[in-house]
């Protein structure tokens, strides 16, 4: 198996780098980058649109192109998150927590440089683990069932306790409200419609993107606009901006442990079908706060708050190929479209593809790798003009951001109701910020609430039917331990600090 | 290795797409009927799921060929949500001028319409059927390590404890198929809902968390081929496909089918079983159909149906598709849908009882 | 209205919404209402305490909100309405650039040239990327279907 893997990898690399094959991932990356700049347009949308074009192509250029498309979309959404507080996609929502404050402090270049390095590096780690897991793909996926998913999501929810400091009651209330919002829609277990007021639009619940666009993008820009602040960065000339790309890139190496941990989290979450990049980003952000001794700057422009979600977000790409290639189970929306494209070209994901077409599989993997680095390099190359945008007057930028947010909310699922939702949450988000209500717990709870309820029910039902023995699942026990540690750590730290004070 | 000629032709396709707008490279010369002046117009083709789903993939497969035949531009519009109801409603509510068409899944929509799910259009009366694109019958499949080799084993196990199925959501086509089939077989099942899709539920069966799944054969054939799942029952009147994995696999319907066999053995009402089995097979077999709004002009509808059928039976489309589409003309598809709509109420009592059980 | 009063009003909105969830849950089956009630009841309890705290803040601090801030907030809400109306009536392709034009000219007091340039640039982005390249159907706007 190892020999076949190495041979497949080398042959795949040769195929990617050969002329004119290399043009496919490059063009795919550029197209995805261009499109991903528009919020709400995901990589999956671009990939779906490319399918008719590629029908007559051979499998090789299909793999080359789609590898580029998967990798090209992820980073650009982070740039809009950093500059304008407008996440290009769900996973970028975690980046804006600290990325945008950095831009507000005139350090957009540092933030973008950091995001670029963390993205490219994170995807490299994700791909490396993907390759190492090729002989163990099946076992890796089989290890994650509903009980493990439940604990993983609870772990994500406990990061709320970590991320918010001070007004614990308000954080809990915000999380509760987020969970209640997550319950809107059809209950999968009973088929009943909950809290939809008879409105078909709410059948599938509230979309995360319109809510995030409202709570963060619209609300923050409204706040800036009302506050009378002149520019995003507070500076009116580019020369006044501080920070640099080099500083940003270096920060990833300064916090190497955090970067690697975050990339591993992203890869692991990517492997689990149906969890998604947004969860990966927030989990990584949470662990970044949790494992830091000095946490005061998080949420106010801490570079570690950019490293963690960016590394996880891009590492997830490599991880999400594992269930696709092993079982034909899409790990994300983008991989769902990828699967559709593969099937249309007679490439059925699964054991057959992995044994008979390994070089083609590696063509996909290498294209993804190349695409992530192209995106980051180009992003860095554009840092100058991008950072300049933070010196534009808020009164000029604000309507553009509002328009982009509305466009993004509509583009998400082509429903005008999402625009109303985004604007309504924009007002709510503005008021929440004004009156010191934390918004992150609401978003995290909205993101995870549905999955927690479903997996809790499934686990309880399977346990009642005698189908699962919770004590015989080692991964589950590890996750339970992690959750307990997560919950105990703040209390332990507080105790430790209290004991040290009298001594000093 | 990609040849230089292939690369150049693909590159020109890229450039064409970027500069001129998508579809130009495929349109070529206009051939075929103009279908009441649709040539040069833009047709909105509604797909009731997100990009990448089965309906989406099939639509994107036929899109360039249909464009060529109609001489019109087809813009695929994904309208996901509410189990396909939102997309179906969008088609039903559109102006019947031939500029809004789409694809719907008849089984799920029929059940939703009959159980009066909010605003679900009835495909038999609220939409104009233009033709069937594909259909696939359900199979019951178990994980390779489940210990269940045949349907006999499963039914024997069900005498001691319920058979546990994994599905994505209550009210889905899978829920309907499993509930109705379990009823005619007179077997006790427990349904665990909430899995995030067909593949996630199938993985639960592979893992051994549940006994069985019941899904479209086409959707899980790759897992069957890989040896991860083993089919135990074909929810049909006859063999579903000439696929070797179905050799010797029990068939639900037909005079020699397991439904009647169990009914005779247990002294239950044979006619009722026969009717219910037929209803189940007809509802599930109505498939995915291309539709337009109701009250579409007869001539326009006939032209669109003809063009669609020619597209679906085009050798290039069949070659490009990796699975059998099983297309049918508008007349056949309409008859199938009408028959399914007439028989679907037979399934309602069992479905409602199952829903009441899961809500306790 | 003082800032404290506004804060209390926000808490009251949250409390009312959560109470509504509790009431609506009672119409659901036992299985379906379990999770919402498990979350809503403790949240309601916490909100009650927060509301009390907010009310006491109203009494303690009677600082009236700065008038100019109120004016800017109201203006922003009005413009949010303009954005919603223009995109709903005129569609994305026309409504969003129209909003930009009006906002930049009348709210941001920019010159016509700047406002037109930004609106035209945005339209180019919409049309070029989303319509031409991606062929994404943009919301068409109600007004055109009425006309």
C-alpha cells in the first residue's frame, strides 16, 4: 500500500506540474478567488456552475480544475472578513472576531499576511494528514458516530464559556437565544414544524450566513457609521498604517504550537462528514483562547485569533476529502459538488477510486495544495491595495458594505427573505453591541444547536435500543474528557492565580 | 497527459465563458423546434436542492444539450429548502409561459401534498408534467458485518426485537418507503431519524449502529459495490436493475413477492397487501420529473416535452451520464404520476400512525 | 429615552421572545418540545434577573442619550429601509446601485461624480461577475413584474 501511495503521489505531481496541465488549477484558483470575494457565493456555487463546461473533458482536467476550485475559495472570504467585517463564508466568521479589530487598528497588512500564511500552512498540514491517512481512511471515518459528533459539538459549545469573559450571565443568555434560533424549522425526528409561524421560508431554519452578515457585518459598519469614526483603520493615509505582511507571516511561526494544533483540529473536523468548516474555525478559535495564559486581547485584535481559525479553515479542505474519497460522503457543500462532478465523469468515489485511480486522486490533492498556496501568495501580493481600503472614509465604505451584505444574504440561497433576516439581525447586532451583549455565543450556539439536539436524540435512541455501548467507544471517552477539561480549566486557572497571589 | 489540442480547446472554453457569458461555447447552431418562440430567451430551470445534489447534477448534465435543441439559454436556479417544496412552489407559482421550468421528485412531493404540508403543490394537479428524467427504486440494505445475510434473517431477527433503520428525516421518501414496506411485510421497525443525508445514514448501517437503511438503489450502489452494504430487499414488483448485487435479493411485490408470501403465511388480507404494495411501488417509481407551471399552453407543453425527451435519449447525454436515467415521455410520466397520486392515500394511515409513534 | 432604558427594552424583547417560545412549545409533541423547553426555561430565568438589573440601572443612571447619536441612528434605520425597499422593488441589479447612489449623495454628502462612480462600479461587479460569468439569477424586483 505504501509503495502504491508513493507511486501514485509522484505520478500525480508530475501530471499536475506538466504543461499545459498546470493551467487548469491556476485558472480554477483565479476564478474561485474572484467569485469568493462576493460574500455568500461559496466555492460550491462556482464548482456547480463549472460542471456543464466540463462534461466533455477527460477525468484528468476535471480533477485539475476542481482541485483548484476547492482551494481557491477559502482564503478570499477571510480578506473581506478582516477588512470589512463581512465574512465571505461561514468559516470566515471566526476570523473577523480578531481580524477586523486589527484592521481597525491600522494593522490590516499584518492580519492579511498572517491569514495568508496560516491558510497555506494549514492546508499543507491538512493535505499531509490526508495522504498519511489514505491507508486508514475507512477506520478514521468509522470512528466518528453520533455520540462522538455530539461530544465534539458540545466541546464547541463550551468554547463559549472560554471566549466570553466578564458578563457570564449575558453570554449564557445569548447562547440560549442562539440555541432557540437553531430549533426553528422542521424537527427531523418528528417531522413537526417548530416556531415557523406557518412560514415555509423557515422550514429549514435560519441560515447562518444571513444571521452572521447581520450580527457582524451590518451591525459593525452601522456602529462605525454612527460613531463618527472617519475610516475603518482610524487612519486617513496608507503611510499611517502600521504592521506589515512580514510581521503577519512571522507571527505564525512565533505561535507555531497554536498553528499546528489549529490545523490538526481543522483536519480532524474536516474528516467528520457534515460538520463543516465553520465549526472547525470556531473550535480552533476557542482552543486558542482556552490554551492562552494571557487572553485579554482576544476579540480586540489578537493575532492568535486570526492564526487559529485560518489554519483550521484551510486544513479542513484536506480533511474533508477523506470521507469523499473513502466513502463518497461529502464532508462539506464544496465536496458534495465535487462528488457530483466526479460521478458525472464516471469516477465513483470510494474504494474503487482509491485502488484503481490513485494517481488521479493525487492530481486532485496536489491541485488543492497548489491552489491554496497560489491563493495565499496572490492575497499577499494584493495586500497593498487591499489595506488601502481601510483608509477609505467610512461614509463611503459603509453603504458598499451594506450593499455587499444584502447581496451576500441573497446569494446564499437565492431567497429574498434572507435579506430581511440580515437587516433585522443587523439592527439586533447593533443594539447588542451598544448594550454590551456578546454576539459570539449566539452565533456559536446557532451553528451547533441543531446538530447537538439531533445527535443527542440519535445517541439516546440508539442507546435505548441497545445499539451503542457508550463505554466501549474510546474516542468518545477522549472527547468527554476534553469537554470536562475545557469546563474545568478556567476554574483551575482562577484557583491557581488566587493561590499565587498570597505567596507573591 | 492532456494533449495540447485538448488544452487549447478547453482554454478557449474558459475564455468564452469569461468574456461572453456561460453557455456560448455549447450553444452552437440552433437546431430543433423553437417551441413557441423560446429561442433566444432565458429559461429559468429550478432545481429544488443545493448545488451538488442528484437533481442538480442531472439538470447540469442535460443543460447544454437542452440549450442546443431549444436555442434558448437555460439558467439553473437552485431553490433548496423544505424538502423540495420551496422549489416546487416556485415552479407552480410561475407564469405559464415556458420561461420557468424545473425538476421535482414526485414521491416526496406527493406525500407532502397529501399530508397537507404547508403549500406543497400536488404534482398531479398543480404542475404540468413534461417528462420523466430518472427514477430509482428503493432497496433495503444492511452493513456487511450485521450478521443479516438475507431478508429471511432480518425478518427472523424482527420476531425478537425491532429492525432499526436510519433515515435523514421523518416525512422523507425513505421514511415513506420503509414504513409502507414494513407494514405490508408486517414487521416491527424502529426508525432513527436525524442523520445528515443518505450517506451519513448509510454509514450508520456500515458501522453497525443500525440494522438497515432504505434508499434509492442508485444512491447507494457504490457502497454496495464496495462491499460495505448488502441489499436484502428490492422495494419493487420486479428486479430493479440487471446489477449482479441484486442476484437472489428478495423482491417485495409481485405474486411471488415477499409481501404476499408473508401475508399468506400470517393469514392477513391478501387484496389489501396487493393494493398497498402496488401503491408503494407506484409512488416510489414515479421518479424525478421535469415540470412547468399548471395551465402551460398545450402546444408549448407538447413541444417542450418532445424536446426534453429527445435530449434525454440523446446518445451524447446517455454517454455523459454515469448512471441509467430511465427517461420517459410526457404521456408515460403523466400516467405514472396520476396513478401514484390516486393510490398514495392508501399509504397515509400507516404513515400517520408511524408519525404518531415517533412523537411519543 | 435614556441609554439604560433602551438597554432594558432590548432585554425585554429577548425575554418576550423566549417566553413566546415556551408558549409555542406547549403545542408540540413531547419529543419535539423537550429541547426548546430545556433551553428556554433557564434562559427565561436568567433574563428575568437581567431585566431586574436593567430596571435598577434605569433608576440609578438617568443620562439621556445624546441627541445627535439618536438622529444618526434613526437616519441609519431609515436608510436600511431604503436599502430593503430599493432591492425589493427594483431588484439587486438596479436597486443596490441605486441605493449606493442615493446614500453617497444624500447621506455621505459625496459629489455626484463619486456617487455615480461607486454605483457604476458596483453595477459592473454585479453584472460582470454574477450575471455574465456565474449566470446567477439575481432577485429581479417586484416593480418590474407589476409593470
